[in-house]
C-alpha cells in the first residue's frame, strides 16, 4: 500500500541515523496510519534532483551532514533561526500560489537547549566553551545565547577556518572569543562545555585534560554512539558531569515531528524507542 504521507532523513552517510527509529515511534504512539519515514543516502550533488522529485505526499525532510548548508539556496524561504545559524536541518512545505513551497527550519538549537536543561543547565549561563567550529557549533552558540551567554569561548583547530561560525555569530548578536583546542584550562572552569567534535577529535582533546583537576561544569558531547565517548569518559573520570548527544537528537526530532505532522510529539515513546535501539547497537 502506498503511504499517504512521506518523510525521510537525507545525508551521507545516513545508514547509522537514529531518526527513523524516533520518527516511526512517534507515528506509532500518535496512531498515525499511512505515514512512512525512511533514510535516503544523498550527497550535495544529488540534493537538487531529489528535492525536485518529491511529490505532494511528502511532509518533511530531516537533513544531516553534508546538507544543512547546501540546502539553503534550494528553498523558497528559511526561518529566522535557520538563517541566523546558517544551517537547515528540517524541510517542510506550505501552500503557495500554484502549489506549495519548501521552508527550511533549524531544530538543532532547541534540541541543544532542551538537552542542557535535562542536565540541569538553566539560564542564565555565566560562562561557556564550545569545542569545534562547524555547523553544529553554530547551533551551539545560538543555544547558549538563548540561555543568556553571549560571549562564549569557541576553541578551534584553525582560526582561519572559523569564518562561517563568526558570520553566524554576527547574525546572532553573539560575540565569541576564539581560542585553540590545545587550551584545556578554560573548559575546566566553564559552567557549560559543548563538544561538537567528531568522536576521534573529542578523544584527542580529552587526553590533554590534566589529572586531578575536577571540571566545574557540565559537558554536552553531541556524539551519542558509542557512549561514553572519549571526551565524556575523561570528563567523568575527573569528577565532572557529562551527557551525550542523544537528548539533543531526541528533542530536535520531537520538534520535527511537530512541524511535519502538526501533532504534539510523544517524547517519552520516542525516548524509549531510541534508547532501546542504542542498547541493541551496543549489544546490550
């Protein structure tokens, strides 16, 4: 039977994505029949063709790397937060003259705020450090702004590659300070640290943490599998509090469910399904 309503996550690689598990759990809990959510391999070159091929049965797209920036010129409009951050992770459609038009949004920012909230972080955040300067770091500085921190320290491998982050900061009204990844003293003293590095990068950063110094704040590592990451393990071993990226993924997906279906997302059911899948992948 052909589904009446379609949605999917696009990216490359995308086979590891937890999004199908979360969205399908939402459809089941909401009793939404005739809804399908799949994962489709898609790189930047294939994206224009795939977007043009989607018929009126399509209700939404979740976008992962490397598509969050590449999709923006292909859309009819983007929301203010997506424009400020410089990245779209959600596409939906709205009626327009002669058919409908594609709208880009960003739910990563709300996902980070919610994940930090679950870890006990509330506004105002006094000091914060972001590790890495890519697309997720742009969402992180937006989330920190929403939590009251407009002067985060962003630690990067190379200052000359931080142009897109600084442009996003300017649009957001944030005044970040750039620093080197090698400096671990500032993260140890910060109220909040958001690690947006890939797992191997976070592990390489963690080996520099000095023994015997307890971190002052919470570390949110956006990587959620395998867990704990090298960064989270080192942070926890030093006596600090570390949380993984599953909370961020869950809450950004819940916001996507709301945008795509018009229903209030069943977050508890989505969490249970996601955690069960992560246990399965870990062999538990």
